[in-house]
C-alpha cells in the first residue's frame, strides 16, 4: 500500500513537472505580442475561473474562502503575483532554454526554505550534496553570460529575477504544506491564482498600459494553453503538498524534469535558440543535483520491506 502511494505521488509530481516544462516556449511566443505583467495577469485570472466549476459544489465554498481569505491572499502574493511577475519579466531578458535551466534550481531553493520554515523537514547530507551541485550549475550559467558586459548584464539580471521567483515559489509551497487540512486544494488554487492574476493585471496598467485585444490567433492559443497548465499543474501540486506523508523538499526534488524538458523544447521549437556548451553543463549540474538525492534514497531502501531508511 505504501509503495502504491509513493508511485502515485511520483506519477502526479512528474506529470505536473512535464506540464510546467512547456510554458518556457509558449510564454516566449506570447511575449512577442504582449507585455509581461498583463500577459501573466490575464493568464492566471483565466486559469482561476477555469477551476470554478470543480469546486463550486463543494461544501460552503464561499464561507471557506471568507474564513481563510488572509491565508489565500498571502499565498497568492508568493505563489502567483511575485513568482510570475519576476518570472515573466526575467524571461524577457533570457532565452527560453536558459530560463528553464535556472528554474531547475527551485528544488534546492525549496529544500533550504523548508529546512528553516518546516519543523519536520530537516537538511540531510544527501540534500546538502544535491544543493551544492545545483548551486554550481547556477554559478556556471551566471558566469557564462559574461555579466560584466552590457548584453551579459541584461541576461545576468534575468537570471537573478528568475532565481528570486523560485524563492517566492518555495515560500508559497511551505504556506500550502503548513495548512494541509483547512481548505480543498482545488478551491485554494483557483482563488489564489485568480487573485494573483488580478494583482498582476492591476500593477501592469500604470506600467504597461491597457493590454491590446486585437491579437493573432497564436497569441490566444498560447494564452489558453498557459491557463490550462496553471489550472491543472498547480492543482496536482497542491493536492500532493496537502498529503501529510509528503515533505516539501522531497516533492520539489522531482522538478529536475522541468529544466531538461523545458530546455529541449526551447531548442527544438524556437528558431532563434540552440544548445551551447555552458548552458548544457549548467543543466547537467542542476539535473545531477536532484538525481543524486533520488537515486541514493532509492538504493538505500530495505531489500526485504522495500521501505526507505530513516532520514539521515
């Protein structure tokens, strides 16, 4: 039974991460026709509305939202408004592949954040080794962009914004995990992404002006796909985070899938992007950091019971 539960967690986590690996390409397409903050705001408001039919008939949803409104508001700030405000702005300064690789550092950021903010999520030897590899990958990427040159500094600034976005996401993960039993995860996701999207749209108006309506079909196709991704992937992730047996840092380690597939999709589908030496080395370091943890943890299972050992 335990093994089946672990397989289910792994399957849903990988599915969510595979979905999250596609936006790097799609956002770059959408940003050709729209400003970053308004594009993000419309995306998340639409995603929040898409989820409404799935929670509307749950028991007293409006009363639950009113009772937990402060928690939802704080979560929407970290998990949507700050995260994607930084994310979309950062992607205007770097390539889609590079953005995917930097976001791949989020498991390490989540592990460190959970260690300090969650009492039962300690920093182990394996996690420390994994984090060191991941940090090495990000350092390689940052230096490879030649931040001391004008063009390189722009990309370096994009990397910094994306890294700050991963920190905001990590705080949001801890907020969800701490409040495991008080609100349905679908309802929580719907409300927080709608409020976060509304905040992004309101901030965009004085900074970017009114978003244009007369856009080509490819823009609206990108917007629809991104809204679906937000609705489905975040809901899967919140469902997993609210399970008592799931630790924030362990779950986030599955995000190694994102930089690998995100970079491959960008190199394959975007005509002006192609792989080069340093981004590949950085991506391998980030992916290896997570694989090191997962493989060592799997190999140390008890051969008789199949259960993992006590955390070290």
